[in-house]
C-alpha cells in the first residue's frame, strides 16, 4: 500500500498545516510509515503552495511524490499544473470558487470557501474543511485519526471551530461522493 | 551550495514549525531551492520528532538528508542517534538541559529551555529560541529572512513574544560561538 497525496493552492490557505495533520494522523495514529514534504522554488515565490504526503504500510525508500492518488487543488493554477501527475482514476478534489474549469468530469467539487465564509465569516479553516472532505473521500484515511491529529495540532482556542470545520468538510465530501459526475457541459463549472 | 539541516527532539517542541519557517526563509525570502521533510515511523510513535531542511542554490534532485551540515538536538536521544549523520566539522547545537552528554567538545551549547522558562514561564517558544540561535550560527541563513518567515507564520497574537524569543536565541547563539570548546571533562555537561 502506497498512497500519494498532494495539497496545492496558494500560501496562506494552510495547506502545509493540513498536510502535517494528515501525516501525523497516518504516522502517529494509524501506524503507517509517512513522509511529508514541501518544496520551495521560483513558483512558491510567486505565492503558490504545495505539500505532499506519502503514506505506506512499509518503509518509504523513494520519498518524492510522482504518481498522485489524490490531488486537492485550491487554485485553478494548481489544478491545471498537477492534474497531469494524478494517476488515472485518482481522486481530484477541487473547490468550486477557486477552480472554475475542471480537467475531468470525475472531479469531486466542494464549496469549501463558500462554506467557511458563510459559517465563520472568513476564509480561515478552509484547510480544515478540506481535511474533512479528504477524510471522507480517501478510503485509506481514518476519520478518527485525522480528528485526533487535528485536535493535537491546532491552537486550543480554535479547537471547537476546527472540529466544526472538519465535520462540515466530511459532509461536503459525502455530498460530492453522491453527486453525479460533472456533465461535459458542466466541466466548466 | 547545499546545506542539510536536521531539527530533532520530541513532539511538542515545535520543531516542524521551526523547520517550515527555515524553509520559507530560504525559499521565499533568500531565493533558494528548498525541500523540507518530516518522516513518521515507529520512532515518531514513541514521541520523538525530526524535521529536515535542505537548502540549495540549484534544483534539489535528491531530497533526502544524508550528510547533515547542521544538527539541532533537543533531546539526548536525538543527539545520540543523529550525531553519526553529522558531517565532520558540521554544526551541532544542543540544549544544556535536554542534552547532558555531548558527543563532541565542538558542540554549541545553549540554555534554550532554561531561558524560555525564565522569560516566558513555560517551554513554549523554545523552537523560536532555537531558530534565533540557528540564524546566528549557520552562515547560510539570513537573520532578516528568518525573522520575516517567522513573522508571517506565527499567530499574530504571539508575534511579539516570538520576536523576543528569536532575539534571545540570536544572543545565545552568539555567546555559544564565543565560548571555548567544551573541555573533554566538560563533555559530560
């Protein structure tokens, strides 16, 4: 078992924190081997951000993500750029506000940004909503483990809001799973 | 130019955050290529924590740290375990409370934990003190870049305390640099 996940968007969306939480969920609470990586180069200096998580049931000798099983894209640019690295049949999770053109009808589309704006009045916690959706959509992730890792890493004062955001994300993930594939005409969301 | 740093200790000391800050300092504000990695396996489940940062002026093809230029050790276990990965003449930075036996007289010893206890009344910010000391001791790191990355990543409410902790660390690093090598008899601190 080897699962490669990439969380991509722009700096400030909290994707590194989300990746560290996923890594701790799998590494500390699910007994997996995990490597979590972020790279910074010219692109990052343009404001884009990407964090990778590789989860395995055995020692990870090659720590670079090459064939993604899961791609979370929170900007159109990230979606366009990394979709080519997603395996055929891999899970693409996109936000409906930030990503307006899906490269495939098989994408899971969630209104993460819209939801955090409505519920919290700001964009904070969009990463936690995404975590909830990932916990729901990626079968190798255990809800309780992700929740535990989330709880132990976020500032105590924000715990209640984070847990709320997580559950919102779980529900959005469930709805996205039950939604029919995007029609070709809908591929432009 | 390729510099490999490892920050090692136990979970809760904030070493992953410190490593992300170093990576952002070098990647976003110093124009370097950077790969920042944490791995989780059976050891991590025992409570130990380690985060690696590789900084280069060209593309990083091999993203694993193998020959460390810098090792920050905030537990005796981390020091004993990873000292063998430190290059000859590499920089070893240890805390005097957590690491009581130095594997070499050439170590830089700082009272990071003692200082944060005295100044803040708790262990929080020990990672930021360590960051300050690293910024001072590692010539490839630029003070202002580390400060900028620190400022943009910590919660705004903690910014003043973090900047204070950073400066304390810079001073401790400076003192450690000026201190004579540990005498063989002092190797047991």
